[in-house]
């Protein structure tokens, strides 16, 4: 089954093609980082307009890279939520038009399911059960997955997502947008013990997260520090606080549910410190760890095509009346 995947949930216009054996034959992503950098974050209206301008050439480039025409496909998978409504509508509308014209099966994919399955794109379906941490600019949630398509949300952020906190702290430090990678880079030469920032909801709140207080603590520190602390130490100390909470809560959930497998995915899973901390924690606990290659951590259409292909193989077909859902739950 050759499948075209389309992703447009936020500010990346992406298309990918998987071949009959599920191998990645094309992976094309147009990033809008430069467009939104001047505003310090994603502007929904601008994102939608950019998707409109880019969706057709991105899909065409993916098909050309894969060496296949639309008539050679057996299905189309497209993100239907969660995300920005305007952005989602561009991708879904384009996918529906192709499905109608070429009489192709269509399946809507939950963006979060795509992230959760991203570590298995190149190695085949996972063994279950597993504990999954999805950590990005818009989401920080823990899931118990007992089978493909069977997920239970154990906890999520009560305010800022971890990736959102990274971007906001980077802005406070004058590092620009997007800030996650810049903080990660600075942290490599910084002292993570230089400043003891608070670990939000570490000892309470169950499996939920909170990073708003940490962001405020960094702001307060900057206001009284007057540039005395090296930015490397500040970045490393902030990152250490985020990482410690994410690892602690995820590993606690895995032990409590007696699950031997941990999945960490989403944009923040590309963070060097987070990856290293989870590797140490899972090795000490005797658990398997699955993290996607960095190119599949951020939003991409390969993960949408992969999850959609599994659903198509299971017989799922969605009608052309399919709609988007900005707050779609997993």
C-alpha cells in the first residue's frame, strides 16, 4: 500500500510517501520558522496563508522524490487535529480534493498518534504496552498505550507545555525564536547546577505537569541578576529543571503501571539533555527506550503517513465530510 501523508497542523507544511513495504520514499518539509521569528512565535493567520501557498508544491515535490504519481497511490493520510484550525483546514481540504479526484481512500490522523508512533517508522510496529511522553511546543502529555489505537491519557500540562516554556525563556534571554535548539546548544557548555530553579509539581499533581512557575522563576532571576550569570549556566540550569520533571514523571508512571517500554517523542525529544537523561534512567531501570531520530521529532508528514497506513491496513476509511478538530484528543 503506497500512502501519501500530509501534515499542516501548525507551521510546517509537509508531505511524505511510504511505499508498499512501509519504507520512506519521500519526506518534504517546508518550515515557517523565518516567517514567524520576527513575532517571537507562530501567528496563526500567517501560518494558514503560508500553507495555502506551499501545500501544492510540497506535495508535488514529495511525489516526484518518491517517483510515483497520484494514480499510483492506494491511500492518503492527513492530519485532522489537534492544531491550528486554519492550518489544519488547508491540509485536510487539499487531501480531500485529491481523494475525490483520484478516488483514493482517505484517513484522518491524530497528530499526537503520529508523534507517539514516530520512533517506529524505520523499525516496524512496537510491542505493547508502553508509556509514551509526547513533549513539544503545544503538548506535554503522558499516555499508557496498550495497542495501536488504544491510548489512555495519564496526565498533561496544566499550563505551559515544555516546548512553549523553552521558547518563552529563550525570548526572555534574548535568544530569538524558535528557542529550544538555542537553549540546548548553550546548555552543552553550561553548569546545570549553577541555579536551582523550581521543579514544578514534582512531588504532587500525579502525572500532570506545570512549567509556568518555572518560566516566572527565570524571569524573576533575570530581573535581579542584571546579566551577571553566564547565559550558558542559565540555559543549562533551566533545561535541567525541565528535564528532571519530565524524566521523573515518565519513569514513575512506567514503574507504577509495570510497563517495560518508554517512548519519548515530539519536538522537545530532540533535546540533547533530555535524550541523555532518559537513556540513563531507562538503563538503570532495565527498561526499553524508544526515541525517534531527530528528523522525525519535529512535525513531519512521515509520522502521519505511517500512522495513517496502519489505519488503512486495518480497514479504516473516512468520508469526505471529515472535519478538523483543533482540540482533538488521543
